[in-house]
């Protein structure tokens, strides 16, 4: 079998946590990486370059059309195109968990801005490049929470449900352009942000693993194989799907 040609892949929220795990794994596979993040993008890209990868960092607020447009232009100029986008940036670890009637409209709208407007902005910005690629890959990072419906995070649950719906709609729209659109739905993952916010202890051991077939905590490394597959040429006939990667906590 002929080896796959490397792709240029942009990862939002790629400077730390799950996003950086994605970037590191894709770089190890030979792909060119664009790390788009509000903080630490240059430093994270520098670590990848030190390991021999081709990578750049771009400061980017996914809510800003100007920022995401600039990210797309820089990526195209540096690498002469964009073949894939991973919409990973999102709000979760900084959210206060509370009953829905105690969530303010400002809190609700901020979560929707980052978690739903962000993927929309980024997809629009890179769409011309994905069309030119002829093998475009768009992967949205969703969550299993819209399937489980946990309490006290209605804004987050609703936003990730919207990501799954957005994925399905775009898959039908963009198939004619040979662009696949899929989502990965992680379970509760012990990412850098989760550990810093001490969410794992606030939620508790039992709640984290209850219902999982594989009875252990999930870590960012558990997600990278699914992403590598969905951006690969081998996934060219897979679109509109949400792949739950959560140790068998939910079955879709």
C-alpha cells in the first residue's frame, strides 16, 4: 500500500491538553501542524519543531472572524494550503457547575460563542482551502454529554449537542467538495485543564467511571487514534458520524 501523503492540519485550542496531544500525535505521523490558540501557540509549535515536525503557532480567538481568517491566511501562506481542521477549542474546565435556572444569560451566551460560533467561524475560514485540497477533513470535538444529559451543565450540554448537529448538516453540504465532516465525542478526560481545575476530585471517582465498559479514567492519549483515522485518506468514505471515545460509556 502506498504511504499516505502528509496533510496540513489546523488544530484550534492546540497549545495544551487534548489539543496538544492531537498536535503531537499528528506531527509524529508526518503531518504539518498549525496550532491556533489564545495562549501558548508559538511555544507549543516550538516544541513540535524541536522534535523534528513542521509546525507553526498562531494566536487565535475562535470567536473572532478576523482572528480565524488570519489563521487561515497564515497557514495557507506557510504550507501552501490546508487539508484538515480540528475544531477542538471550547469552554469546559472554567465553567461553574450549577442548576440551569442559576445560569445567567451572559454565561449561556459565552459558552455558545466559544463552543458553537467558534467551530462555525473556523469552518468558514478554512473552507476555500479544504475545497482546493480535494481531500479535506473537518473534525469537530463534541462530547458524550448530549447523550448522557448530566445535570448542572445545561449550557455545556446544549453547546455540544449543537456541535453534533452542525457536524451532520455540514457533512451533507460539503460531500460534493470531497470534504468529510465527523465528530469525536470524548468522555470525561483527565486533561491538563481538568487536573488544574481539580474537576476530577469535584466529580469523584465513581461518577467518572460509572457505566463505562473499561473501568479506568480516560486520558488525552486515548483520543489521538480516533482523530488520526478520521483525518486519514482511509476515512474518505466516512462522514457525518459521531465517534464516541469514552471506554464504552455510551453506545451510539
